[in-house]
């Protein structure tokens, strides 16, 4: 995979599909010189980059069963729909320890995508030396608008990378990775049907450029899906995606559904890459 990049879409709990794909890669010793992940793709990609087979699955499925880390109750205590203390402090430091040394020693480059609230543009960030900054980037990449607080990296306010670059194929290509393996969390032909709405000025009132990009999220995502399908047809991409419409929600808590989607990810990767 000398000049092939790996692109990991987000999608919240639909990311367990990606966990299955990445565990297949680890089982087969499949590595890439460059990996880029967005939101859940960034978090799951970190476990892949450290070579911790099963860690992402354990964090997403087993720990969900035990800790129920998604819920409206966290809005009262943490202003977030996620238990951020559990996810970004207790998990990596204590409950499912992250092997930072293995990550640091991995020769592959790893970027995580965030959205800069001031400019409304995507930021492509990497960090292999500073633990706190790495965690801050992962948190920012996964901070969903409206239901998570704004996160800060290097003093800059940031939110989920999926707002402006859900499937960062163009970033990989711009860095010279003409061939890419793309892991999606939606089936072929999927398009967002929601109508984009103008965001009222009183929401994120300090960040007018963020409001602009939030106002065209659906259109932006559908354009990226069209690009992926075109490049796939041209033989410039290998795409691993669910074969049937995904019944797992972004904030899914049904363990059986999550297990099934993880297994589908593993099997799809085997079918495409085996």
C-alpha cells in the first residue's frame, strides 16, 4: 500500500462498521502510509494506528453496554450529549488504556479533521508527541454541533470535522495519495434527504462563518458522496461500505444492532480486500 491512503468517514455509532473493517486490516497486517479520519473515524482510527486490535469495538460496544455514555442527562452536567469525561479521560487513561508509544512509533501519518469555527474551514491536524493535544484534536473532531460544547485546539474554537469535510478524499489526493481506500458508514446510493436550512443568527452568533457552512451541510455531504462514487467508477478508489441500508442510528444504544454492524464491517473488508 505504498502510495495508497486510507480515508475514514465518521457517523457516530455507525462507526462500529469501521471498527470491523479496521480489525480485519489489523488481522491481515494491512497498513497505509497515510490515514485520515473524521469524528468517529478519527477516534476509531487512533486505535488502528496504535495496533490495538479490538480496542475500538470494546470502547464502542462493550463500554456502551456498561456505561451508556450517550444521553440527554449529560447535557445538564457537561453541556454535551456524550459523557466527555468518560470518553476522553477515563477511557484512554484508565478503562481502555491507549498505547501512545505504539502510536508514536507507527511510521504512518495520521490526520484528524476538525472544523474551525472562526473560518468555517476544515483543519487537518496530527499529533504524535503531545498526549493532551492529541486528545484535544480527537475531542474537537467528534464535537457535534448543537449537542456538544465547542472544543479548543491551540486556543482555536473547533467542532466536528464532518460539518465541512465528512469524507476527506480530496485532502488525501492533494497530499499525493492518488489511490485511496475509503471506508463509508452508509450503503451505496445513500443521500441525505434533509433540506438544508439557514441557521438563525442567534445560534453560534459569534461565528458567522460557521453558520454558513452549517447551512449547507446536507448538500456538501451529498456532493462528497457523488465524488466518491465517480472516483470509484474511474478505478481511483476502493470503497468499503455497508451492503444494505444501515439501521444503526448516530446515537444508537442497541447492542445487538451494534454487534451486527461491526461484524458486517469485518466481512465487507474481507470481501473487498481479501
